[in-house]
C-alpha cells in the first residue's frame, strides 16, 4: 500500500507541474520554475532517493504529450531537474523527519540544483543550437535568478514540510 501512495504523490505533483504549463502562455510558463522546484522538493522529501525523478518524469511526459514536438526536451529536462534535486538533497543531507527538515540545507540544495538546470537548459538552447540569441544580460539573469528562485522554493518547501506535512507517513 505504501508503494501505491508514493506513486500517487509523484503522479499528483507531476500533474500539477503539467497543469501549470497547460494554462499559462508559453513565455511565462518558463518562469514557473519556482512552482516546479517546490513540488520536486516535496516529492523528494516524501519519496526518498527518487521522488523528484518520478514527479519530474510525470510532469515532463505530460508536458511533452501536450506539445509533441518538444517531447524529448520536456522529458529530458524534467528528468534531469528531478535527478539534480534528488542528488543535491542527498549530498546536502536533507533528511525529512517528523521533527522537520533543515531549512538552510534545503534552500542550499534547491538553489544549486535550480542554478544548474537553468544553466544547462539555457546553454542547450543558446550555444549548441542557437535557438535564442545569447547575451550577457541573459547570462547574468540566469546566474542570479537560478539560485534565488531555488532558495525561495527551498524555503517554501521547508515551510510547508515543517508546518503541515512532517507528520504524514508515506
């Protein structure tokens, strides 16, 4: 029964990621990475080791099915972001317990993972195939907003976990 609950949580969070992409117009939906980061962090806290990967896979697959021409990119980027979140929560030793989660460690892990996925996706769309014109201003914006967005998402996820979710057993 626990396995079904874990898969349900990953599917729920991945579906919420997809729904935010569905109702928001194209350029603005890329700015919702904070929502993705919160959901991936919570998924990783609920499902140890691979929670963010599961939620990212669901969100990426649904987004890719909605926009079939971008299916490989949506799936790869979402899986990679989930992998980075799970890896950095492990490396920063963020442990979800009934006493709570370390806010500072979660913020740091999310800041680093969001910075890395921001750089990787930006690099993949500006340098490898020059789909977007590269500029110093955009470079600086990605370098600044990645960690800020990740830290804010880490704070939100730790607040939600420590206030409302820490006593839920999955």
